[in-house]
């Protein structure tokens, strides 16, 4: 069809560039070559064009307790703000804009979302706010989050801002292994947290959404320090290698087992749990290699443990494992955790135990509904109930299956 005979789309043929589109376009056009330290002044300049000022970019710290200000030219840098109980924290946790009137002005707190991963929040002050401001600043915040995540791959600026305590070498290695701490699509949501954030060594998790299948692995390497971090690195690397080759779960276990045994010998091991969840049908398959059984949450309460035949931990040369299977109901959640969460105890005292974990989980679920806030609140509450003691890694990973599809996101209304 010739250009002159092309039919106009349902959106019309007006391709003129509006004011807001031009502002976002400038940021997008320049981001490809922009050094990380220049993000802040350009964002401040863009905000000023819509009458905004006092821009702050707040990033989540590694303990998920604080939102810490990113230093930068033309940014307002104040004290860290708590995730719980602050307007910035509310925007961060809810993924929604929070507006706070202040002496004739409005302080806006916008979530910084890279996809569905929560990076932090951006704060801006305006004299007044209308729907055009809200729409433009929401999109600007999304673009800022994407830029931070992209540039983070080749700068230490954002890592240094997020770090609020000294970090061990083992923890540096573990954090470099992790995927985003949360992911949301219409059919499923996941979120995870590591404790102790600045000294974690052997715990790790990994996931990938490939088509309709969510792949998840949770591991706990024996020992502490660099030895455990090195084993965890090999285990996650072996898991990703076989997962990306579309290998079934029993062979994933065999490959990981061989990798750990050949690299570290027969006296070293990694407990592991590997899962595949069909996000369309709710069909769950899993293999347990010496790991604590996940808890099934339904209607905001723990209702079952996903008991299954277990094989030997990875590295001990176990037999081919049996793959367990279960069909989930929409809204079901799976709480996966490492043994450091339930085996902690003071000298001479009793272990924290799974029953206390279940009681604490049910209590947290009465006060929190969203996946990410549940994970944070549960991890921090359990740490308090253990007397702030975390002598072993204590990791939580939560999955919520919703079902349905996401086809509507690929069409323009």
C-alpha cells in the first residue's frame, strides 16, 4: 500500500510532540551515553521545567529498612527515611504516588519502579499538582528507575549509596548473584530478602520467567564466609546453565550435584529446592534436596507444608530425585525459607522452630496483604523474635500465583 493510501490508525495521524513527551524524550535520547553522575542534574532540570524543585532520589538499602538519599549535583540530600512509617516508604511499598501538602506546596513521593522491581522513591515539591503533572512525573520516575538499574551495571555510585553498613566480601559476592528482589506480572508475583544483609554467605535464590513457566531455585551452601559464597556461586551457575537448556528438574539436580562434587569434594554440600510453576494453569513441580519444605498459604493463613520425597543435598551424589507435583488455587502463596530462619537459638536455648515461624507468618498476614511488604515485615519481625540474632543466613522467598493471562498488555486500547 502506498504512503498516500495508508489508512489512519484508530489513534489518528497527529504525530506532533507534546511538552511532556519532549521532556521525557530528551532524557531518553541522552541516557544512552550519559555518565551515571549526570543523571541527577538532568532529572533536576527536567523537574524544574514543570515547576518542581527540591528533588530527592531515595534508594532502598540492603537491609530493606531505610530509603537512603542518592548524593548528586542539584539533588536535595537529607537524612535516610524509614521504609515503615514515612511518606517515601509508603510510596515505595504501595507502588503508588503519595502527596503530602506542606505550607501551600505539595511534596510528591513517586515510586521508582524498574519493571516491577522496586528501586526506591523520588521526591519532588511543586506549588500545585494537576493530573498532567502526576502523569508526567510518574513516567519520569519510571524512566529514572530504568536508568539507575541500567547504569548500576557499570558504576559503584548506587551501590555505595544503598550500603548503610560495612559489607563482607562473601556478601558482596552473594548480592552480585541475585536477580531483582521482586518481580510482578499479572499472573504471578515474587519477592525475596536475605539476612544478615551485610554478612550473608551461603544463602541465595534465583528465578526466571520463561514464557508460561516460572523457574525458582533456593539454595543454602554449608559453612560460612568465602567458602560458602563460592559454593553458592557454583550452585547458582550450574542451576542457570541447566535451566537455560530446558532441562527437567531431576536432571537439574544431577548437574548441580556433579558440579559441587567435582569442585569441592565429597565433604561439601548445598541444600536446594528447585521449582517450576506454570503461571497459566497453576501446576507446580518441585524437587527437594535436603531443604526445609515450603509453606502453603491460602486465604491469608498457613494451611499446609509441601511435603515431598527428599534426596540428598547437592554434592552428596544422591539418586535421581522424584519430582513432586501439586495444582495451586488462584491466590495461593508459597513461602520458601532456609533453615537459618528456624534453627536459630541462644546458647543452651531451644531453636526458634517452624511452629513459631507459622505463628509469626499468620500474624504478619493479618496486617499486610501485598507480597513485598509481607516478606519485609516477616523477615524483620522474625529477626526481632530471635532476639536480633542471625548467626546463620536466614532467607525468605515468597511466590503468589494469581492465574489468568497478560494478553491485554500487548494491545493498545
